[in-house]
C-alpha cells in the first residue's frame, strides 16, 4: 500500500529534511526511524521537497510504500506517539501505487517572516528573522512584480554546480505588512536551493534602498549568484503547502 503523509515540523534543531549519514537529526530520518520500528522493516519515504537546516513546515508531504495494508489512523497514532514533540504527522491517507510526493507535486507555497521591531520577540525568535528596522514595502512590492512569471533564476540559486534547468515559474508573491512584521508569501511550480531565502534577501535590500526596485530584470540577465542579495536566515522560512492535481 502507498500512503501520503502530511507533516508539520519546527526545523530549529534539525539539519534539514534529507536523511544524512553524518547525523540522525533530520526530519526524514526521524520519520523513517519510527515507520521502520512500526513495520519491523527498513522503510524509506519520499518527500515533496528538501527544506534546509532550520527551516519549518506546516504542510510538508511525503509518500511511503508499506508491505501490507495498515489502517491510516493506526499509522497516524503510532507515529505521533513516538516522534519528537517538534514533528507531527497531521494526516495519513492511502493513494494510488504510482503516486510520488515529489514527482506529482505541481507547486509549493512558502512564507518568510521578517521582524521589523527594534527588540527581538522572545516568542517569535525561532520563526522569524529579526531585522530590527523598517523597510520600504512599496519598493519591495514593485521589485516583486518583476520576479513573478517564468524566468531563469540562476542568479537566485545557492548551488553553483547546478546542472539541471534553473528555469522556474513564480505565480504570485504577496507582501503583507503588519505591526512589527513583514510577511512575504511565494507561490510557484518549484524552487531552487536557497531560492526563496535569496529572493527574500534581495527584496530586503530593496526595502533598505540598497538596491533599486527596478533592477530585477538585470539580475536575471547576469545569471550569477553573486549579483543577487544575501541569503536570508533559515528561521524565517516555512513551507506552507504543496499542491497536487485534484485528479
């Protein structure tokens, strides 16, 4: 049987999603450990994407094939009983044998939170980047308009040895401003390594008037990482949702 898991986690103390030989502190590793204990077999799961060290997720998805049919409620209860308190399986549902959480994903939505208040919030410190200064949000919105669409995002890719296509489509960027916080929501068909954090770092520089709001097309033409902004810290980033076809 093939199952789709929807997972929520606080990524603060983990070395990212992907299992690693050098550490047991990964989200994928913790999930596989519990599933292997439950089934008494070696289990591997396929995640929809690889979040970086320190990045959070509200609705990460993963698919897993199990040798026999299990009650989804039984899987859910067992996993949440033995997982660490900062990882939770929100739902388990049977899916077709061909379903693959990454290959079938049609898009993702990420959010990034920026603290603009002078003092760092004790309660939000793990979930937003404390910048500690006001930003020109209208300038950031103007720049974001040029980032929306289908482009080669090579300048915004953290992997200089990327051999596959760096063309992606961003369908929407929404920048919300509230008291002491700016929240940027990115929706697209896929994102490169560190891409959302580099986009955010670039928009922050626009908001600080260190970079022109109309300079985004030039960054696409440059095709080099060094010309884009800094990589924003991991703690402000959260995977909000993975999209699949209703079919």
